[in-house]
C-alpha cells in the first residue's frame, strides 16, 4: 500500500505513531550506554610467559622460538611479533579484522598446550590475553603526598580502592606503585653453612611446616563436623621458633621480619613520589554515570582526615572527555541546525512551513536513537559523528517533498489528491537519493576489514537509520501536515526571481553552446591537478595539544636510584620553566632500564605544539646514560623503519649506518633505535666434574645463587589483620651488592669444609642485549622518529631515497611500518571502497531510471565534487588525511541527490526533441530553490565543525578535515551540476535519439535490400 495515501487516510494513527517515536527516542537517549568508543574486540592476542632472571638469548631459544613455531600455524594470523628479555617472553599475534578473537584465543591456548612440555620446567604459567576497547580504564588516578607513601598500602587499599570497587558499575580497581608488606626470612649464609643444612632441604621443610589440609568429616552424637588439621604459621615468633634441626631454630640462622618488597619501579607526580590507581567499568554500564559516581567517592575520600596532605590527581577521566566531546558535537549540531533553519526561512519566508520541514529532524533522530538501542549499539563519539553528519541531510527529503506538494497546490488544489500527486512526482527521486547516500557505506560494512572500516561502521549505522527515518517522515508525516494547511501557504519569491532569471540566461547559453561549455567543464576538471599535487597526504591527523611524552632512552640497566636521579633532573628543568612551557603538571615513570615523563599542558595552548616541543628539546639536560627525546607513539603511528635479518649484532651494525642518514632528513626529529645498547650479565659456569665428585647437584648450586639474589617464595601467611601476606626466603642483601662478595657465597658444606661459589664455578662478565625482538619470526630492530613540518608521503620518499645507500648483507632488509603501513593500508582500502561506492550508486540509479545512459549525466557531479574537495583542502592548508577521506566517502552519496531529482523531473515531462532545451530549462528553474535549500542546510550544518577544533574523543583526529572536504566538494559540485547535469542530459538524450534513428534507418535499409528477412 502507498504509505502516503495511508498516512492521509489515517491522520490520528500517523500522528500517534510519530508521537510514540519521539517518546521512544527520548527514552532511548537515557537508556543507550554512553561510551568513549564502541565495544570492539581488537584482533590481537597477547601471550606472556614470565621467566625472571634469565637472559634474552636463553628466553628466545627456550621459550619464544618454541611458541612462535607453534602459534604460526594458527589460522587468520596477519602479523607475529615477539620480545625476549630478562623478564620473560611476550608474543603479540595480530589477526585480520573480522576474526573471532575468542575462538582464536582458545586456538592459541591449544597450540601452546601442545608444546608446553618443551618449555623449561620452571616456567610457572603462560598468560593469554585479548583486548577490547571496553577494557580501557575509565579513570587513571595518580596519588602523591609530601609524606612517605611506600608504606601506605593499607590506607590506600581499604579507604580508597575498596570503596571505589563497591561503586555500582565498577568492575575492578587496580592499585600499583605501592606494595603490601611481606614477611622476609633473611638467611645468614655463614650460619646456614655452619649448621650443615642444605638450602633445598630447608626450603622443603619450611613449605611442609606451613600447611592446611582437609581432614574429612567426623560424626558424633548425630552431629557432623568438618575436620581441618592446621599447621599454619600464626605469628612471627612461631616462625622464628620453628625447629629446623636438633637444638636449632630458624631464628638462630635467619632474621624474620615484616618488610616491604624491593622497589623495581617508581612514579613521580609534581616532583613527589606517586602511586597509580586505575578504575574499570562493567560491560554495558553508562560511562558518564560510572565516572560521576567514582568522582563522588573520590571527593568524599579527599575530606577524610586520614588523607590530609595526600593529593588525588585525575590524570585521565574518560567520562569527562566523553561529555566534553559530546557537548562539543552537540553545540556544533545546534549551531548548524539554527543556521539551517535560518536558510530555510530565508527561502520560504513562512514560519509554519519552515517548522513543518524542520520537524523531520527531531523525529528522525528520535527514531535513530530508538533503532540503535534495539539493535544493541551504544551512544559514543562515532555514532554522534554520524548523527551530526546526518542533521543537514535529514531536511533534504522534506524540502524536496514539500516543494513538490506546494507547487502542485498552487497549480490546482484538490485536497489530499494534490498532496498525493506532489509526493508521487518526487517519490522515486527521494528514494534514489536516500539509497545512494546510504549505499556508499556498504563496502565499508561488508568489504575488507581494517581498523578504520570497523569503526566507520558505527558512523554508518547512525547515518543510514536516520536517513531511512527521514524518508519515512517525508512520505508520511510531511504530506499529512501539508494537507492540513493547504491554501494557507503562499511562497514568496521576490528575492529569488532575480537569481532565477540570471540562472535561466546562463543555463540557456550553456545548452546552446555545448562544445564551449564542455571545454570549460574539462578545463575545470583538469584544474584538479594543481591542488592534487600540492595537498599533502598525511595519516598524522592530530597530535595532542594536552600532553607531551618524553622518553629518556636509558642506555643499559642501572639501579633504580640512578634512573630516579635522571628523572629528578628533567623534572627540575621542566618546573624551572613551568610558565614558559605552559606546564600544568608532570607525571614520570621510571625503572631500572627505562624512564618516561608525561608533560600535561595548560588548556588553550597559545603556541604550536611543534614549536613548543623544539623549545623544550633545546634545553634538555645532558645525561651520560640516557638521550631524552619526545616519544614516537605506538607501533601504528609515527615513523618506523624496521630492519630484519638473522643476527641482532648485525642489525645493530646496520642501524649504526642508518641512524645518521635518517637524522639528516629535514623534518625527522627524535630519530633513535629501540635497542638500549649492550648490557652486561654475570655468567656462572658450574664445574660439573668437581660438583659430581663432591656428590652435589648443579641444580642445588643454581638454586642457592637464585635465593641469594632474587629470593624464593614460600606459602603465604594468612593470619595478618591486613590480609594474606607473601613469605619470601632470602639471603642477606649484602650478597647482591658486590660481585666479589658473591664469589665468596658459601654453596656447600662437605665434611666440615665450606665451599664458596668461586671454588665450584667460573664467573665472568659478558655483554648482552637488553631484548631480542622478532617480526614475523625474523630477528628485527626498529628505528623510530617523529615528524615535524613534514607529511608522511614526503617522509616516505626521503627515507626510501637514503635507504638506497645502505648495503644490506644477504638475508637482511628493511620495511616501512608504523604510520606508513597504517596509512597505505587504510587509504588503499578507502580508495577501493570509494570506487565500489560509485559503481553501486550507478547501479541504483540505473535500476530506478531503467536506463544505462541517463545515470551517467548524474555521475559527472561526483567528478566535480572531487575537484571541489582538493581545492578546499588546498585553500585551507588541510592535508588529505583519513578523516578527509571519510568526508569524500560521505560526499559521494550526497552530491548525486540534486542531479537525481533534476533528471527524474525532466524524465516525467517526456520532452520532444525540439522542445528538449526549453523543457530542461523550465525544470531546472523550478528545482533551483529546493536545490539551494538542501545544499545550504547541509553545508551550514557542517560549518561549526569546519571552523572549530573539535576532536574525536577530545584528543583524537579533528573533525575539521572531514567537514571541509564535504563543504568544498558539495559547494563546487552543486555550482557545476546545475549546468553540467542538464548539459549531459541533453547530450545523452540527443545521442540516444540519433542512435534510435540510425537503428531504424539501418533496419529499413536491411528490409529493402533483404526482403526475405521481413
């Protein structure tokens, strides 16, 4: 049934339906989960094998190679990377987008289980993790104080972490940087040796003495009791009094006490020691609500007298960032909507009529929100971007329908039949326009998956639902409202008449001089070459204006005090120029082999980020063991030149040739290798013959050394008021302070003779690498850099030029990764999707018009929209980034709408050949005002985004390149298509007529020459 006829026959039903839609939309706006980004499973699996105290070469040989060989046989693996260091092995498996991560994670676990027996016996566990955007912490909190925080675990855990975990919507809270106390059993090596006890024997005894078992059940007088024999340690005195030999207690040879674990890393906030705390939300919980509830608890904690002098600094708050980003989008949308309303009123000069057209916007948005809720989507910065892009387009169908109905009413008003006639005249056109706008997203939703297209799906869903809603409104509610006010609306055309006369004269000239007009059009199209060559391609859509990252590039491994001293010097320098550098706060992290500082900048930075970075860089303190530079982001950003081959030593030699070449490229800053240089390790080679002759075991000697240096964990202590505590067995700390002292470590007592470590083993110092990295199972080394006033395409050309001068041995090579790889992949996919979108637009128009030739007249508007895009980008000095390409994609579906309406209206007139030009002119003049109204509302709806600096999520890529691309392409395409679509239609119509006449003539000739064929 015709929807328009049904709406006109059932006005109350129609009104109630759309009232219900508005109510559903209002309810959905409250029920939709509010998130920063949609919950998307990132197609990556992380395999972590902790194996502390080993060398990178040993980890690579015994763990990484074994696991890589097995994991490489998994299906869907796109990239395999690994790092082997002294803490163990980390393997990153990157799969293709669209893979089921949960299924692949189970497959990875099966592959690891198959080779588990080949791993070293003392590998305790293999961790397999997968990541989703929903797993990111909602809040990152840093805690600092003038007083000592290292012993404040109980306070922070019980008075801060636990209350936050109880907040509705919070899944977990992690506290780090402060450790719970533990029980240390510090052995005196000399006394242990003199007692005649062996360390393995003592360790087994301590494990056996601290136990709890289930003894079963006991029935007595009809009552059933659970029996639990317990042998747990209850206090330190009980541990000290433990009999370990006749007449010998543990306290006689060891110091037993509470102590804090040795720090392996540290944090500073505003030059004070800091502690970190991360808050995670439950899946499906409203991000903003959870954030506000957490902040309420934090504000209550700040009033607690126990937290006097303790600063709780909110470093990242996703809820606040989402609210700010959504508010920016909402404000831009409201300004755009007001501008669109003003444009409509300027043309219509009638408030009721303008309100009727504008009513399609809130109803369409309400239907969109309801649809997103029932389809299980969330309201996030991407879906909001889709809604914002759609706001200007939602009016298009209503304008076209309203204009057509009003024109019919002015000719002859026959009530509902006139309204129905006006709607039916443009029904095909509005349906085609809506389909072409929505269909451009199909290749992104169902085509090749990359990160961009996966996220773009959420933009597309919002746009497609809202456009479908606007089509429904235009075919039902708008005709109903127009039917109720027929005869009351008189369109005023006083101001537009001069414009129409000018357009009529110019269009007549174009149609009467087709060759000259075509030449001018071709010249305009050829002009694209100028901005095309000048607009830079860039995947660096943004760099944060809120914070800077400094990587210290620590060379070698040092004590924590050494790296902390470096951080202190850097922080002193930064705070000494706090106002000059617009610094708000500085947060630093440091460990034995690395250090970094995050500089939080004041809002509304008055200088360019690149200039500020150069100013700070010029004054960096000089360190003997570090070269501080601004960090170059993650593996998918910045510049990455990855060297691959067989030997890390050879790769380092090659990198020493490459580094100077890259450093001389103007625009490349902070060029550095990811390797920290050579470290040193103490290698202990036990004399097996001597050990065997003495009746000892090599494993026992190695265990003694390990206990002396890193300790051994025993069963935990369960009777402390603060909870379960670890018990660690150590030697005295003095054995860790000197190599010479370590050589004297007593490792055996045979027949009253004490043997030191040096007597049973050779001890040497040898160089080693801090880490060994693999890329697709090849040894790799990456060189990274930042871009300053250099776009990605030029940087790629310069790097490839200088790399030609590097002589690579056989089996060695390089690849460009990071931002290069991401840019090439995303732009190639987007280009293919755009070509597919153009093809699908043509297919839709050909099917609707039942013609293969006429859609070609409309396709010309796409070509000229691309010209407008590049001119707009060049004039505004905006690079062709991924956001601009998204704008082009959206543009493809918009620019053909006006051409579709023009061609459809001309077709309905069925003009004769001799009246073709006049018919085309008359139709174009009647369509001029609705064309300018629809284009004006769309462009003005995007102007706030184009002029503003709103970014995705507050710190992501800016929306402005996308808005500029749409505005430039739509404006130029509209100006040209008002002439070129009629011109092409005229040319194709005449071509079809000549072909038809020629065919008929040929047919007559053949019948005359070959009458038997008749």
